[in-house]
C-alpha cells in the first residue's frame, strides 16, 4: 500500500512526530526544577550569592523549556480524538481519568507555583520561595508519573477487562500500578535527571572552555558531577530491571530488541547480538556480531537461562513487531550512551579528586570540557531512542495483546492526516528555531549579576557590588 494513502501509518507518524518533539522540553524542565531546588538550598544554607545567581540564571532556561513544552503538548491531546477516536472510546474511562489526574494534580501544581518561583524572590520570605520551588519540582515529577502510568498500562494492561469493546476497570490500584508502571517511571525520572545534569554540565563546560565566568560555572559543573554520581549508576541498575520486566511481560518486544528469531530453551546459553542485519522477509539475521553466552548474562546475570526466551518466529507475522532494525539499534544507542555517561562521570570524579577541577586548573582540562559539551545533547538522544524501543516494540498492539493499532485509528481520509502532519511539522520546526534562538541568547548573555540579593525577610538587600568570586 502507498504510504501516503495509509491512514494508520500516517496517524502513527503524526503521533510520533508530536510526541518526540514535545518530549524534548519536559525532560529539561523536570530535571532542572530539582537542580534549582538544590542550588536554592545551597543559597539559603551558605548565603553565598553565587548560588542565588545560579538559580536566577538557570531558571531562564527553565522558563523557555516550560513554555515550549506547554505549546507543543496541546496537539497531542487533540490527536486522541481526531486520529485515535476508537481507541479513546475503548479505554477513555480509564485513561481519561489518568490524564485528568495529570492535569489537575500535577500540571496545575507546577503551573500554580511557577510564577511565585520566578517572580517571588523579593516578595515573599526565602523559605516560602524554597517551598514554591519544591512544589514546581514535585508537580513536574508527578506529571511524568501519570503520563508513564498511562503508557505503562498500554504496555502491560491490568486492573480490568475488555467487555464489548470497552475496558472496564475492576481495580484502579491494579491498573495504575500495572507490572510496568513503577520500573518505567523510575527509569524515566532518572533519565530526565541525568539528561538535565549533563546539559547543565555541558553548558558550564562551554563557559569554562571559553574562559567566561569560569569560577562561577565551575560550581554548577561540580554540582552536576556530584549529583551524577548518584543518578548515573542508579539509572543503569533500574534500566536492567526495566529490561527484566520486558523479558517477563512483553516477550515479542524482547525478541525484537535482541533480533532473536529462534527460541532459546530454558537451561541453554545463547549469544548476545552486538551488531546484526535483520532480514524480516526470511525471518533470520543475514549476519551478526555476537558475544558468546552473552544473552543470559544480560538478562539474568548468568550464562544459562532459567526461562525460555521466545524468538520472533513464535508469532505469526501479523502478531509481532517488524521494524526489528530500528528497535535493535535504538536500544543499543540508549545503552551505549548510558555507559558513556557513566564513564565520563567516573573520569570527572577522578579529575576532581586529583585537584584538576580547582579554579586555577579547571580551564586547562580542555579534553574533559569538550567531552561534557559533546555529552550535553546525548541524553535527549538516549531518551528518544528508549521511547522508540518502547512504542515501536509494542506493535502491532496499541494496548498490548488487547487492541490492535489498526483497529484504534479514526476513519478519516489519509489526505486529512497528511495535511495535519505537515502542518504540525512546520509549526514544530518554527518552535524549534525559536528555542535555538532564545536559548542561544540566554547562554551568550550569561548570568545577570546586577540583580539585587533578597534578605531573609524577602526585601531587597542594598548591595552595590557583587563579590569578586561571583563576578569572575
């Protein structure tokens, strides 16, 4: 069938475009909100004005990302009714509630306190301002929780049954805390924090490399490293648990992730594919580069498998995912970036302990600063790659094992979907250009040391000049 006349494929592509673009912005706002909370605590604890100016500088990038996230996310809500009406009718009683929780319990909390966080510095007491920053961070994180719950339920539906084409909820708790929910949310929130830390570290490294405000940005650089010590290894551990969940609950997705065509029986060992050339027509790999006995080590930390690993040939072609190359390689891109982050964090800690990140030495660490600048966009690549694995690997099901994607799409002409796809893409490209323009302006301008410091009572302090450590 001609792709341009296929309503299902065009609807899937449109949802992919809008979701991928939208996801760029909440990643940084959620992660950066917790970073702002940390530097504000440091400001209140130490009274060092450097941390106050960090909060003011990084909050500019937060506002930019928040606005773009809101603008780009509106289209997704419309698509449920316009492109996926049968799906919405079938599961709307449950997913509508979950998305309602996200809007009222999470997004509204974040939005309500955002203005106080940005504009309340000299109007309310410092502890109340810290509380507002905490509410913004909690609200943003809750928003991610409810979105992940909705998507995880589509991956591992639980808590009810399909009756006459509609999902009836028997237990909201079972549906919310479905088998994929908690692992998926922990994995996502750690990915968000990790991405934000490496963006902050990368921007700080750029300033240090350019010898602009190097002492000021060496602090944000070190904070990013210190927090990454906790987040980076934990992300890999939780990622492994998420893989185990897929192993047990979504075997066809696991088979595609590993480009595994034939079933590996329990008690046997199997190689782990590093590089492959999947051949979907002949149900095999044309060639592969593999680690002997590696599959068991990846899945169960031992050479032989205690459970069988089903191959793609166990399913009829219409019941299994087909974009095997995309699923296989995007998964490895995600994992590769995770281990690159771990290595970069480890090297950075070693250099810190050796005294190479002191004020007089940090500008000499050219190779390290360049590595952090390179790492800044990689978190986005890893997150988007992970979501491609998650969504494409679920096909041909929109609700795994319950509702086929082809049965969930609205009965609208393909030409209508194509026009809206081109329209959304054009608008998003314009928004992306605006994001680059204004983001570049914020970074080139740097921190504003002319802002007055608030006193404990929330009033302006009469400071005419800032300390030399901040001005550097």
